[in-house]
């Protein structure tokens, strides 16, 4: 296994590819998408470039793979960002040309189903970026959250350490994208509550691996982009988060248990667990139900860790993943988890 290398960063004025490796939802919900494109131009000084499937619902895996290849192969494109996630990017992976992507490394930004491509890049020796999407983060109603905006800017344009910090306030409640009034107001937020540390007795500085836990479970089942020798992950920092599908606590435990049985979980001396999204349109939980969902997920994570990785340092409710604000996590990049000081620093 070759240690992933950081690809060159874009500069203001550069062209950035906007692709939909999972779902062409920009075609159904143009309001957040167009807003996100405008912010790429005006707030980040980048010129977004769309591809044939960026706004196309029902694009075939081959069509989406072709767009990925075109974005990475084009020397005028300096970075790649996903429009949004989805649920079938795993079908695109077998169609990708690893040498093409390895020979044309570029920063790729995406979350959720884009864990597929991030894991693929990790195996190709390219550091990716778990965070940032055009529709969700850049297309946020009202304005970009300052923490999201700052982290994304640092990940896009700078190289070096960036300290994460607990969000004072956050939200996991969405408003309908088809309603123009949604974008005229700031989302309602609630107190962040800080991070919760378990076994913060040491400092771990290592390369990272992980992503969305549901997507990783699919990769494990399909035996794709998971190293056959689990020792490849020895000493790495594991980071995991759950999606808007809001998996039950038991399901989170079962996935972690399977990772434990495979010999994976004990390889990681530290785990960063993203703040759970506890509200969706299908399950519009009130405050009490949300608190119960979060508590039960925390208990499931710690139960699995106690079974399979008793010495693991764990930090809960870090702001990356499907809640807002969202920090960008370098996928395959360096993360420093300083337990005694309660500090987390990533290297972009």
C-alpha cells in the first residue's frame, strides 16, 4: 500500500469540475444547485464546469464513469466536487480506470455515497476530501455557515494544519428545496454541546480512513476497495458518520461488529464519530426523540469499541458528515487527535 499523496491545489480563477457520480438531483432541484454554483464563483473565485450527467437523473454507471474520467483527465480542471450523494455509486467503481486517475491526481470533494470514490482514490494513492457538495453545503439557505466556509476554503486552497473546533450551534433539520422561500432565511439552529471524549490519554497522529458507515458496509459486502489484509490500516485514524437515512443504533452496532469480526476495528487507535443526523422528512423527530436517537447511537458505537478495540480513543459528535456546519476531513491525509489537550487538527 502506497501512502496517499496530496494532489496539487487549485487557485482563484481556476476551473473546477462539478460532477454527479451518484445522483443527478441538480436536474430535479435547481435552486440549491444554482446557488451552490454561484457561491463557487463569487465566494471562492472558481469557475464551475458541468458534465453530461451532472443534471441527468437516471444516468448509467458508464455515463457517470465517463464524466469522472473526463474531469480527472482534463489538464485545465484543477479540482473536482460532487453535486450531491446518492445510493449507487458502488456500481460505478468497476468501470473506473485507476491508472488514469492515479496519473492525473486532483482534489476531490464529496460526502455520503461519495465515500465510494474517496475509498477508490485512497487505494489509488490520492488524498481526497470528505466534505463539501454543491447542493448541500454550498447551496445552504441564507448563507454558508462560517465554519463550513472556512474549512472548505482551507481545504481547497491551502496546504498545512487546520484545527477543528466544536460548533457552538448546529442544525440537522432541512427545509424543502422546491420552495424558493427556503433560501431566503437562515436555518434554525440548536446548541452544539461540544465533543465527548473517551480514553483521551494519548496523542495519535496518523493518516485517515473511513467515511459514511453505511457505504463502507456496502463496500465490505461487495469486497470492493477494502484491503484484503487489515494490517494496511494499522495505526490509522478512523472517521465515521451516518446519513440522513438515520440507521438504527442496532444497525450501526452490527456494521461495527462486522468490522470487528473482520479484524478491522482493532487496527485503528482512534475513532472520530460524526454528529448523528437525527431528523429527516420521513422521521421529523422532536427534541426528545432526537436526543434518544443520538444517545442510542453513541451507546452502540462504544459497545462495539469495547468489544473489539478496547484501547481505542473515541471522540463523539465531531461536525462532519450530514449535519450543518460541516468540517472537511482529508481522506488519507493526516489527522492529529490530541486527547490530553482535547484538540483535533487535520492537514489539508
